[in-house]
C-alpha cells in the first residue's frame, strides 16, 4: 500500500504543474504517510500519564534498544523481557556440577 501511495504522490506532483491544487493533495498524502509511519513517537495526551511519563533510571537506557516513549511502553517492554527470561531459564536449566 505504501508503494501505491508514494506512486500517487509522484503522479500528483507531476500533474500539479498544470493544476497546482494537486500539489495540495500530494502534500496531504505526505502528511498522512508521516503521521502513519512516525515510529510510535509520543504525542501529547496519548499516554494519559502526564509529565514524567518516560522510563526512569539508567536501567531503561540499554544499548540494545531505544528508550520507551511512555511509562506504559516501558512496563510492556519490561514484562515481555521478564517472560522471555523465565521461559529461557525454564528451557535452559543449568547443568549440575558445572559452572
């Protein structure tokens, strides 16, 4: 779908030389794409937590990933990591007598 929208933007820009109103349509489509694929950035009022919604402390600043955009995202990520850790410990028990 994205390829079709980008192709439509190119066509609208090309046709916009005869009808400049089509440039506005192309700009609206670009705005739509940017809003749709902005990567889950926090928007004002989206988390409901207010100020201080980012994850606290250095534990969230791991080299393997970006900081979560809200405390809710931090909790979801933390819970997923805990589930993965429990599953890993269950399926990979330590060998007896070894390190």
